[in-house]
């Protein structure tokens, strides 16, 4: 998905949601985002700040349906990768009580 103009990108925090999103949380799906490392053996969690940056670029304030793991790259036998669905949550305050990472 192409980046939005800077004026339309999300400013501030992006919530990475590790658990299922409660049914009472209203949101709009914005697109798919992903982040990967070309080298290294870190955990997938180390890529969450990059994932949040990608979500901001398309106007999202949260990421759900996370996936990730490690893969072989030109520079590593186990570089981490991650991705998910970028969403725009109407009332972001609802997420603060759930298992989330904030970036």
C-alpha cells in the first residue's frame, strides 16, 4: 500500500496487539504491513518499532493479526520478520486494558 502524504500519516503511538481484538472495539482496516531484518538473529519483537512506523505511514494507529518468525537471508541464517493488519481504531482508549505493545 502506498504511503499517505505526511499530513495524513498517523502521529503518535501505534498499538501492537498481541491478543485477539475484543468484539466491542470498532475499527477500519487500512492495509497490510510488514517489517524484516536483512541480517541478525534478534527476536521478532525487536521489529515492532519498524512495524509501527510502517503502520503510521498508511494512517493506522494499531496492528492486529500478527505473524512472524525467522528466515534465511543473504546475510543471516535466521533473520527475524513480522507483519500484520494495520487498522484505525475509533476509540484508542479501549486498547489500553489489553495485551498491547505501544510504539
